[in-house]
């Protein structure tokens, strides 16, 4: 009888579909090579792991690498980061609301807009602790000419007034698809869109995380911006049913690692604020995210595999038990004022129920596997790297792959490191 090695929840890295390339046409990334080794990617070698409205002192000691932006009056928050030398993302852009009911109420005055942004930049640009600029307001609609003109002006003005040429980022709604992201992708250096799985009704459609990142990547490729990066944007915003609390750790690990596996180069959580909607389970979510952050950014430097590992395709994976595809429901009611009816329309697509990847990095061979199905799955591996020892990538414990078979639970993730030559 075949022996099966079961991984209940080891955590994973995985499929790297997109490797950014420095573009000499983008001043934001031209100086990437000059960034100190500890700088934040893409200007440095550290994986960005951050969340909105957090506590920098707490988060940066728990594996997070950047203090995320904060809503409202950001200056006290920024000043705290400046005084402590903490890397931080700063909002830039005037307080403007584009009103659907009265679209003519706001008249775009280009000179006034530029002056407001220039004033903000004069105050903020000297602070080297700022690693990215987050453009406001968020969720700009690409089919609205006034909003896109506003966006273009703000981006242009920020770039002209930032001698350090730091990356630009803006949040986009959950249901955005690649086509709707294209006008945004033309301008930003960090493209993000929500993939708030539970909030958006995808609790049992978690492969939707991969669909989300793939939309970002497709938009960047369509507009010729392969040098820009994407971030995966999971949720910390809603209590599940109490009986589901035991699933939170698996959900978090699945969503984080599947996002990175699908090509994202950072993790950006909404949000770290202890909001009333996540009153009973906030700590469970936070501890799970912090655990992922420490795995990625801790002493083993696993994030470096995602950022700089060389993809390869030597190991063969065969699904021997479980479904090979999952139905993913697109559309939903989230963010109705900033998405189109077409984006919110209910529709179904088929996606692979699992993701695998392998890399060569740091003298080792890495293999990663993620199960996105709602049930366990068993896999058989073949053509493993010869003359190497097999280890759990997260604790370096030896692994014995009897008959090269793995069984992962629903939402299970695992990582294997093939290191050195066997003696």
C-alpha cells in the first residue's frame, strides 16, 4: 500500500508567473540598483508586507516590513514614522469626492489641482522614510474622463516633485477586471486591487485570489508596463460565523501564498484597524497574517524566493485524488458605486484547483504547492532534484517523501526545499 505524507498546514510559497524587469523608461525604477539592500521592493530587496491603518511599532516587530497608509489626518501617524525611521506609505492628493449624482459639481481646475499636490509634495517629499505614494481618492473609475484626467495630473505632478522617484500606488475595487484596470496600470508602479474573499462572497471560491492577481498582471502587460509590480490585497475586515473561526489560519495562509504564487510582489492587507465588523476574530486574523509575515521576512529569507528566485519546471505533479478544477463565481455587490454593472454581474469561470511552482534560489531548489479546493487533494511528484536532501522549507526539518506522495487539506499549502547534495 502506498504511504502518503500528509501536510496539515505547513504554509507555502508558489508559482511565480511574472518577473518584473527594470525599465529605463521609468525613473521610479531606474535607481533600483542604487537602493540599499534593506530597501523595499522594487527599490530594494525587501518584500513589502503591510496593511492599512495599523500600529507600526507593533506590526514592524511582527514580520511586517512597511507601515501602511492611514485614513483621515495622516500627519501624526507619518510624523511618528519619520521620528522612528520606519518605512511608510503616504497618501497624496487633495480631498475630493467625485459625486455620481452631481457629476458637474466638481469642476477640474488643473492649475489649482497641481498647486495643491505640489504643496503636499513640498512637505512630504524630503522624508526618505516614505517608500511609496498612495494616490487619493481611491477606486477611481476608468470610464470617467474627469476622474482619469484628475488621476493623470496627480501622478504627473507627484513624479515631477519627487526627487527620489518613489513608486506610485492606488487601490482599485474587488471586481475590477484587466480591461478596466488598464488606464490605471498606465500610470502606477504598484498595481493593487482588493481580493477581500469573504467580504466579496468568495469564501468557498478562494481561487478567486489568483484570478485577481492575474487581472492586475494582464493589465500591466496590455499597457506595456512589465516593470511595474502587483500586490495581493487580502482582507481583515469581517467576522466569519463563530464556527468558522478555526478556518481563519488556513484562509489567511492560502490567500497570502496563492497571491504571491500568482505573481504578486507584496502583501497589502485591508485593514489592521480593529473595526467593529471584525470584533470577535480580529486577533485570529492578525496572528495568522503576522505568522506569514515572519515566515517570509524572517531569518530564512523565504520572501527572496518570490522576488528573485529563478523559475523552473523540472518537477512533475500529478493529481491522484480530488477535483482538478473549481468553479469560481465572479461579480457581486461590493463597492457598487465604483464598479460597472458588467463587473458586478454574476458569472462563473473554471480555474485550476491547485497551484505549484519551483525555483532555484540561494543554491537550493524550492517546490511549492497550494490546494485551493474545498476538500483534501492528493498529489504524486516525479522527477525530483537528484542528490539532494528534502526539507520542510519553514523549519528545515527533514522530510521523507514515501512514494513521492503529498496530501493537502482544503486550502492547504506546503513548501519543500531540496538543499545540497546527499552524502
